[in-house]
């Protein structure tokens, strides 16, 4: 027990010994559940699962904004991936192997069979079946065997099925076909234009508080002739573009674009000292029906979001300084009544 306490304290000391830069995802975790933030960032208990809609977004980003990175991050399977708990079982089995040890055995090898049985017990999955063979038969099939073989050659790459790839290619085509979106992203800028394009750019900035801010911005276009810095964030949604305004509030996307605005203002401070320069922001959204729309953010709305962000950063700073990650700020300070 004492060793566990020492280990946790060492992790806490290590976290607080270095400068910290808060991202949108970190802020979201901290506001939603400080304990999730604490486990992820302080104790380094990282959640590895990536939701399918996030994978779609990553693929579209690579294909549209970052030419050449797709093959470094993804590998395409010729058939569908196993789904649900079956895939989770195989993933857990794969993760049980040391990273530096090549896997040579097939999925139905005896050692793996025993491993699957243990994972099924741990997950309390298919335990109503009478025999281990029946439980194994629920997991091992042609698609899971093929998935296992691909895991052995994939390294750290994410596996994609053909349906996902087709869906993402269609999304990229739809985005490129939209003239307004192409202009905002600078997809077809020629050498004669005085325009700088930054895709998937990592930025940090200092703040007058205990931590800085950081983020990876999808697209920044600096138009030197128009004296405009275009800040564009690409979003995929499983809903429709008509629902996106509500989605901005639900996922706190307003905080994300507000943080990105500060990062841009910090990086391009020298340009923005000239009052003729300005920053224009937009969410470029593609929905489940491949409908595309650039939601431009007005100056008034950005001012409102900056004020909201300042409040949330103050709450985040309280958690950080007090080292209190048990409850969200308003509950931790007894501000909630019914």
C-alpha cells in the first residue's frame, strides 16, 4: 500500500515539476470530470480507445490537409473489422503482448485461446455459455483471424476497413468541391499569391496564469494581400449541419476555437500589431449526408466566447493550483443548490 502512495506522489510531483500547457481536450476533461483529467494527465492513465467518428475525422484531415501522412498513420484492410466487444477482446489480447516482441502465432493458438478466456472472464462476456469452447467460438471467426494478422503487420498504425475509407474519400471530394471551403482552406493557392498555409500546426502560448495553452490547429491561412489570418477548424458530425449550433455547445467547441484564436493571436502577434490585420474564424462542417457548410464566427460571438473561456480557465486554474480534482469547480466550492 505504501509503495502505491509513493508511486502516485512521484507522478504528481513529476506533473507539477514541468510547465503545463492546457489543451481544449484537457480543459474539456477538467470541466466535465476533474478526476478524468487527474487520471489522464497527472497519473498518466491514458485511455487508448478511439471512437469511430474520431477516426473518420483523422482520416479526412490526413487526406485533405496533410498530404503524405496517411500511410504513416493508417493501414487499409480489405474486409470489415470485427465490431463491438469482439474487437475489444482482440485488442486487449494484442495489447497483452510486449511491444518489442514480434507475434508469430495464429489467433487460434493454444496460448491465445487461454488469453481470450481470461479476457472474457475479466469483461464478464459470454459467461452464460456453458463451455469455454462455446465462448471461444463467439470470438474466433474469419474476420477476427484476418484482423489479428493485420495487427501483426500494422505496428502503431490504425486499421481501416474499406467502408470507412470510401466514406472518408467521399467526404474529401465533397469538401474540395465546395468553392467557399476550398478558398478558406487555401487548397488551390498558386505561387503568385502572397499566402502562407499551415495545416495541422502545433502551437503554444503563454498566459498570465499558472499554465499556458496549446493545440494542433487544422488550418491557418495567412493572406498578406488581404491582411487576414483565416483560422479554420474542420469538423465531421454524425448529425446534420442543421444541428451543428447545438453541437458547438454540447461538445464545448466554442472553447476549442476560442483557445485556437488565442494561439493564433500569440503566434502572429507581430502581424496583428498592425490594426489593418484581422483574424477570421470558421468551423468547416461536413455531416453524415456529405453536406458541407462553413460556419463563420462573428467578431461579437468570438468576444462572447473569449469571455466564457476566461471564466473556464479561471476554474481550471483553481483546480490546478489547489491540486483538487475530486469534483467540478462549482460542486467543489458548494455553489450548486436545487
